[in-house]
RNA sequence: GGGCACGUAGCUCAGCUGAAUAGAGCAACGGUUUUCUAAACCGUAGGUCGAAGGUUUGAGUCCUUCCGUGCUCGCCA
């Protein structure tokens, strides 16, 4: 039940015989910012007046009369300049609305269920995750929970870049660490092309323990098996980091596997057929490029699909570029036939999106791909920029984050901002147990509600008597009901924009209203929930608390943040 | 130089795809507790929405230009 949507449909239905409506999507029922403009507001006079060049107020009065004839839900209907109709509900309507709040409240009635492919994280399997990855990971996972909540089927996918030069460098690094462990005189070489991190030593030790390779004398002879083992170890580390954040992917797709299946051949055939392939020389980039020389390369005509320049598919030694293999991977995705594809990329891949859009559009015009960026995370401690780990160089590791603040705080705070704005993450604030910490604030609301449930000896699922709900008539109680009824709208907005930060925002607002309500009982005994002479009112208020809790629970389950019974 | 983001209160950010008087939190100042969990609540103050044009009945939101910040820019993945 989404009251805004419900009344939008009702209103449009009532006026469509008397007005010619060209574009019904512009006719919107919304919640006015200012409560003096009513509970819900309809913009039809404004929209229809501009279509028909007539006086919006006259149209408004006509619509008002049409609505009055068939609906008895409103205490007052006002037509106001510049052309809104503002509706004030009768109090019994609020009671009726809150009564209809079900366990799955927020989930739309009409579900257009899709099978969605959601690719996120996809960090190179060459070491542990850092905090930047965490944001994309949490964002992707939360989007998944949201899309599932509204009735979609979602496959969480991780693209494993287990092919190419970076992997070779990584495996060499593991190799030299093994050599170092076996013979302390053979020090790990200082080489910019190797990975120096200590975790490589850990991986080396794990591989030695497995004892699958007997002889390490020659890198080339052990390379294949060592590559397999190293990637396996690196992926284990990544999965462990993700699990600590409550994240589990459904499927891991190997780049190496895509290459071996020669999917790229099919892609090249398609490109040839479309005349999107040619040999050519790219212009010199305008930025600082050292030792640039013109080079004849196999190019993909991506400018045809909105890219800025055409993109090379082959290197000068005729091996394929990463982008070429990535096209093959996306073709593989398309072949698996999902209804919608979502790809969460890190901030350093912003420049890559146009190319991917061009690629996917060229390979299949009927499939929709959405690309979302998860922006960088800036770390602070007590308001000052902060670097946490010397061990990992400039990066803060995922493991350090989850160990320091825990899964719940990490997830809530990383979801709290729009994914394409940089995020300041303050360690002290997240550990703080006060209202300054939004995670805590929402959890505390749930703990308070639970304490009432315990004392009243009910469970959230218990059915209470609803015949006293009309006793809920104070402003704060009506405002709480209104806030609860906003939830389905928050869900739909989040789905439409694939932005999940509104969910923690909303939960904070709802919690705030609840804490206000709770505190009224401190100064005015009439507002106490349990210690109240009117037992019927208590029953009604506990019912309201159940509904608040239902919304908090649904919201927090999308965020995958725990709601404690007690704090 | 090109591309993509971002620029809203002292700080960190929302702003529902164009609507009515621009909203929160923190910080500042003042108040509330013989606790149904004060880990909370109430109040005050704080703004030329980066700048200038444009479209529109209407712009924080759309378009253009400029300024600032970040990421990125042919054989890295």
C-alpha cells in the first residue's frame, strides 16, 4: 500500500472522462514539504492548465467537485495558487491506513519481477580488499537486497580478473616469497613490477603448506599450478573480507575461462558484421604522454555508440587488450539472458563507462545495462584525515575496517551517502555510542520498542486488538503514522534511482520521531505507553509501535544491519 | 587539453527526476531526568543553493559559458 500512488490512480481515474490528459505521468500526488499544504497534494490543475491554456484555479475547482462526488476520505480540500489541490485526510483514514500495514510493508503490490544480473566488487584477485572496495561492495549488496525486497530475482556476480600481466606479476611475487622462505639468503627482489605486501608472504606460506608443488627451482615450470594456487588463495582472502561484511556472491566468473572459451571470436564476428572493426591509428592524447608514437591497431568503432574515441582491441604485439576480453565477458553476460544488468564500478573507472556502454549497446541493443559508480571513501579520525595502516601502504584494509567498527556500523555508514558523492568516514563517530552516531540511534529505537514488547508480553507478530486505534489522535501519533506511510515511497524512489542512501536517511528520521514520542512520556504521563490509565490507549500505542518496528525491520534488513533486542 | 562526477548553513550532507516559505545531523548557545532504556528529548541561531546568462507560468533541480575540487585519459587489469 502506497497511499500516494493509490490516490494518484484514483484521482486520474476520476478526472479522465472530463479532461483530455495527454501525459498522465506528469500528474503527481505527492507529500507537500509544508504540512499547511495538506497531507497529500495533487498538481493536476497546474499541469492541465498549461496544456489547455486555461485558468488553473477553475480547473482545480472542477476537479475538487469531481473528487468530492465519489470520495469521502477528506476533511478539507483546498484549491490554491499556482494550481495545486491540497487534501487533508479525515482522522479515521489514518487509522485505516495504519491498520493495513502488513509484515512486508514497502513491497509494491504490482510486482514486475525481473531477473537481474548485478556485478560488483570484481577486485583483482591479487590481494585483500581495501576500504574503497568495501563501499562498492556494501552498496552493491544493499542494492541487491532492495531489488529482491521489491520482488526481483538477483544474481550477484563477481568477475575474476585472473588473466593478464597483473596476474603474472602477482604470481611472480608469490614465487619470490616462497624462494625467500625456503632460503633466507635469497631476498625478495626490489622491483616495481612485483607486489611487496606482507599478505603475499602469508599466501606463500599457505601454498607451501599445501605441498602440491615439490620443486620451485624454475618459475616457468611451476607457473601454471602456482597461478592457480595463488589466485585461489587471493580469492579466499577476498571472500573472507566480503563475508565479514555479510556479503556473499552467487557466481564467480573467470576471465581466464572466458578467454579459453574463445567467446571473443563471436564478438569479433558481430563487430565485423556491423562494420565496427577497422585497422587504424589513434590520435595522440592531449595530456602528458611520454614516448608516444603512432601505432596501427585493430580498433572498435565505439564512437558510433557515443564514445569519445575509438578503442583498441589489440596491443601492438597482436595480443588482445583488457577491453577486448571485457567485451567478450559482457557478451557472455548477454548470452546468459538477464532482463537487466547492473554494474557497480569504482571511482577510478568513471572514464570506462562510455566504452562499456558502447560495447554493450553494440553487442545487443535490446538489453539494458546500468552503470553505477561508487565514489571514494575518505577516512577521518576525530575530524582529521587519517591513515590507518602502514602495513598496507596507503590503503585501509577491509579487515581493519570490520575489526574496528563491526559489520553493522560499516554497512550503515557506507550506505548513508549517495553512491556518487565522496564519503567521509569517521572512525570515532562510528564507535561512538550516542545519537551522534546514526547507526546507534536507529538501533536504540528498536531496543526501546523491544523493551515495551517484553513488558507488555507480546511479540512483534502477535495480533493486537485494533478497535481502539481511533484513540491515536495526538499530533505526534498522527505524524508517526504519516512517516510510516512514506516508507513505500522511499523504497520505490530507491529502486528507480538505484540509490540506497535514502533508506538509512529515512530510518533515521523515523527513529527520531519515535524518540520524540517516547520522550513526551517523560514530561507528560498521558503520553506514556505502558504506564497509562487507559488500557485501550496502551493497546493502540503498542500496535503503533509494532508498525514502526515492522518498517525499521524491513529497512534494516535491506541494509543488512542487525537490530538488537536490548542495548 | 578531452571525458565523467561533484560544488547547498562554520563542518558533513539530504532535497523525492521542474512546483508552494530550500531541509537534517554535527559544531555554537539555552533548557529538560525521583528513567515505561537520558545511549534520549525540547528550543534558539545559522543560506545570494560556486558565478553569470538562458529555457519555463515556475529552476537548487534542465541548457550554455566560466571558476573550483576529485577521478580518468593508446599496448594496466
